[in-house]
């Protein structure tokens, strides 16, 4: 088990590539978002905030789906590597969700005239943030690796229910938040092509960054697991 | 050149990449300290 934890994985070998790809992709995406793409006809230049706001929101969805998949894989196999993947993805997902809320608030002030509105998308996103902060806190209730991983896996499976609720909340209820512009049921984005390209570029850059952060965070968790197992032995 | 809402745009990007930078630094520290 310890040798498994210590061995170099393919993901770790990919880390320098992922780091370099993140930096290059972020420079390209920032140039597209801040220089190349035009101002919006209604919002003006404040639309540029949406490129990072939406990319953070989509990566938060991805991170929590990865928590769900890793949780199912842990309960299925009882291999601690899946618990490491789940906690790493939850932590990064909480960061992305927090940034989604803050960046959305900064965009809302000049657009809606308020920093915050108690409307469905904002409330469900805030609830998702609180639930995954809770997930990270619940993990600390036990020092036993297997017990903690099992409890966390059950929670990681249940909490993913909020992801589609967040995304579909704007279509279920009257909302101040705009309807989806890209991830629509009819798969036909309503964005200007240059804005869509900028958003896709930022999302690709954040996906590389997520993968890089995952390799670093999973490595830290695997080392911690190896130390606990070593001390137990 | 006059860019509307420049303060909000700058704040958003500084906060976003500042937070990501701080998280990267925390990962490096945790790895170094063997947490």
C-alpha cells in the first residue's frame, strides 16, 4: 500500500506539461477576453468579467462531478487513491465556486445595480458552496482513513444533486440571472462568435489549470495517506 | 481611451488570479511542510 502511494504516477509525470499548458492557455485566453473580444452592445466592457465568472462556474461543476465519480469508485473498490482524488477535487471546486460568487457579484453591481439578489441561481450556488465546505469539514471528524473516506464518499455522492439544480434553477423559476447562453437544451449558443471563442479559450485554460492543481493536491493527499499507513504499520 | 467599468473589470481579474495564485502558494507550502 505504501509503495503504491509513493510510486510516481502518470498524472505526476504530466504535471510540468499541465503547468506549462495552463500558463500558455491563460495568456492566450486573457488576451482574447481583455483585448480581442468586443464590448457587449448592452453591457459594454463589463462583459469581460463573464469570461472568468462562467469558466469558474463550469469548472466548479466539473470538480463536483469528479468528486461524485471518485466517491463511487472509492465505495466500489475501497482504494484510497479515489478518496485522494475526491478531496482534491472538492477543495478546488470550493475555490472555483467561491470565485464564481465573488466575480458574479462584481459583475452584478454595474449590470443589475446590486451586489447580491436573493434569486434562484445565486441562492443555489451559495448553498452548493456551503455544502462542499461542509464536505471538507466533515472529513476532519475522524482520524481513521477508511472511516473518513467512506463517510466522505457517501456525502460526495449525495451532494452532486445540487449541480443540475444550480444549472437548471434559472429555467425552473423566474430569475434575475440570465438564462444559459451556451449550455442550452437545443445546443445552439446565443453568443457572438468572438465572445463564444473567448469563453471557450478561458474554459480550456481553466481546465488545464484544474488538471494541474489536481495533480499537485492529489500528490499531497497521497503522501499524507502514506504517512498515516506507515505510522499504523 | 475610455473603458467603462474599468475598476470592476480590474477588481474581478485581480481577485480571480490573486486567489488562484494564493492557492498555488498554499499547495507549495503544504507539499514542502509535508502536511
